C-alpha cells in the first residue's frame, strides 16, 4: 500500500507539473500573440515545454503568423501602389482638364475661323481622352464585381482581329509604322463575347502603339485546339518592363507617363479574357515585348 500511495503521489505531482507547464506555455503564447497583434512585429512563438502536441500547435500558429505577415505586407504594398497610382491618375485627368480650360479660353477670345476650328479639334481630342480614361475606370470597377456576367456565343475571332487592325490603320500611319501582319486564312471561331473580345484586342494593339517603338508585328494562328493572337513590338527601354506586373492594375512601364492612360488597359484585357475562358501572357525577348491572347477553338 505504501508503494502504491507513493506512486500515486508522484503521479499527481507529475500531472500538476504538466498542467503548470501547459498553463505557463499558454500564458506565454497569449502574451506574445497580444504583443504581435499590437505592434505588428515579426516575432514568432517559442516552444518552452517538451510536448509534441504543444510543438505542433506552436508550429501551426507560427505558420499562420507568417501567412498573416505576408498578407499584411502585400496589402501595404498594394496600398502604397494604389496611392501612387491614384496620384498619377489624378495628374493624368488634371492635365487634359487644364488644357481644356486653356484652349476653351482661347476659343472664346479668337475671331479667326481657322484658329477656332483648330482649338475646337484640340478640345474634342482632350474630351475623347478623358472619356476613354473614365470608361477604363468604369469597366475595371465592373469587373471587380463577382456577379458581373458576360453573355457568350460562338464568334468569328479572326474577323474581330482583322476589324481591330483596320480600325488602328490611321494611327499606325500617323506614327509612320507599317505593322507586319500574319493572319491565317481559315477563320477561327471561339466561344466568347464579341464586344469583349474586340475590347481586349483594342487594348492590346493600343498598348503596342503607345509604348512600342517603330516595329510592330501582329499574328493569329492555330495552336492545336487553341487559337493564339500575338502582338509584338520593339521597345526602347526593355529594362523598365516588369514582365510579371504588366497585367496588374495601374501598371505603367514608362516612368515619364507620356500618354493619358490609367494603366488599366492590359488589366482589363486580362480580366475579360479570363472571364471568357481565355488566357493572356506577356513575353520579353531582348527588346521585343509580346502579348499573347489565347482562346480554345470552337
């Protein structure tokens, strides 16, 4: 009986010590978590008791803290980027507005018909730029709504591509660019929304026209079960291009911000393509930048 009583006493003492260690460890975990939450530090939890179950708990908590810290840093980066982008967009919108005000004043002050016609033409162009920028912002906002639906049907992707290139013929001519065009003769049909597909193609070609140098090539060919539209252009400063970020919102490669653009063109194109089961990717080989748009052939 004495032996059993001694064993029971030892067991009780051991059990009490284990409980004390567990309570102490949990109190330490709570203290550290409160400190991490308050100060948003990179501190992690330490294991101070030799128990496997507690070690697993601490490891899982540290993994959650790591993910939370990464997500917080991502949000902070995006917040800074959004702030910079909004500042840039405000500048882009303010510039044509200031220009409009100036030209409108000149229009009201001159009696020369040629001058009035020239000022009117400039004012119309500035208004067009503002409308395009606001339309991009509106479209991007719509695409952020998960309930936004795109009506789909079988469409002639080849005809959409040809019509888009013809629509940009005048702008290419003004820039002195003769794009190399290679489109397969057999029409390629896809399942999508014609208006959305045309919008994607317009944004891709506009990007090449605005940011490209004097060499642009456009092609459309089948690739197995898919059809691929490729738009390539030579760029003067390939080192400024973040190939991983070209489809992110408000991205602009040119630090000079030489065009009145929101930086949402390729983002909208990529979002629209994804909604229709398509895929976009960017490539950079030397000083040649390419955008590839791929859909499944129907």
